[in-house]
């Protein structure tokens, strides 16, 4: 997912030990969403779990830029480093997919005793549940209907 952003330099006035200081902060403001996909991307950007974004290189293994501050009310984020272009990329959240893959791997390679009924249901060659064979048999199919009711065939 990617989001087009505008760069804005904001001057922040802070007071430290009674002394006023003005610091500059680079804020990135997402452009208005034009469709549902962009709305979802902006929603994910302001999610509290979004800690890193990526700029043009999209190297999801390294090269992430840390999100320092997110302010959904004022519609900006502050990053640890400046980005090169006007587009930021979000790392896809694959946690749920990784958990599903891990569950299937466990079921396949390290099943617990509680898993055996489920494995038998899926029909391993020595399974008693699926040892019935229906191949090559001709069946006499009938359609069940109730002629006393309207709209039934």
C-alpha cells in the first residue's frame, strides 16, 4: 500500500527550563483519499501499530523509516528521517497469514493427539472415515420437492 504525502515544515515553540525555543519539525500530510483503497491505507498509517514506513526503495527487510509521531486529528505524521519522494509505502501486515501458515505446518508435521480426528476427516490413505469408494457406481438421482407449496419445482 502506498500513500501520496505533502511535506510541511512546522515551527514548534517549546519551553525548556523557562527558556523558549523554536524548533522545526518536518510533517508529512497525506493527500485526500480518492477511493476505498486509499482510505484504508490512511487508516493503517494512523493505526497505533504502524511504527515503520518505507519510502521509494520499498525494501521491506531493511531501509524502514521510524514513525516518531502520528496525529490523526491534525492529519500528519513525523518521521525519524526525511523521505526522498512524495510517496510512502506501508509494510503489509502479514501476521495473520504467518499464524495460519504456522498452524497448518504444525498440523502437518507436528500434530497433537487432539488433531488426529481432524486429520482422519481429511482422508489419509489409512483413514477409516474415507475408505468408502463411490467411483464407477451409477446412482438414481431424484429431486426433492413439495408440490403443495408455491414456487417449488
